[in-house]
C-alpha cells in the first residue's frame, strides 16, 4: 500500500459554476493543488505536464464526453495508471457498473456536497491505492 499523500488533482468539467465550486472545495477545504480543464480536449493537452495523482471527469460534456476522455487519457503511458473517477448525476446502479467497467475507480454523485467532496476524493484515492 502506498504511503504517498494525494495532493494533485485534475478536474475536467464543462460547467464553469460547478468547476468553481469544486475548485474552492478541493483547494480551500481539502488543501489540494487542482488543475481545472473545461473540456476533454483541454485535459489531454495539459494532463501530462500537470502529472495528476487523481483525475475527476464529468460524464456529460460537449465534444469529448467523460468516457471518451477516459479512453484517450489511457492511451498515454504517463497517465494510464492514474485513478480516474467520474462525477455525474447519472448514478443508477447499471450506470455506475458501466463506468467502472470502462476503468473508472469510482463515481461521485452530482450535485455533490462541497464540504464532503475533499473527503470523498481522499477516500477514492485511498481505496484505489489499497
């Protein structure tokens, strides 16, 4: 089991208001360093240089959706091992099973509680490293 602490998170979300709330929650409450991307395409351009330890992906985005972004990120050797969690309102059991079958380590339900988000992310990180 890794003793490394989670500090760098890449968050991909097309909604500016949700990005801002998540950023405040993760940086101010959680103390994480967060790189925000407004699209899957932007994430692909910036992810390798940022070297995230965990990636949070919105499922429904214009252009490249979350599943397409996950698939594209996995094509890069530097990112293939990074745990990825989806953030979505689509949380029926069969949907969650589908996301996990794609390679997501977990799913965070939207709307999320900003005060709980940092702990949810930490729990996902810990379980992915166990």
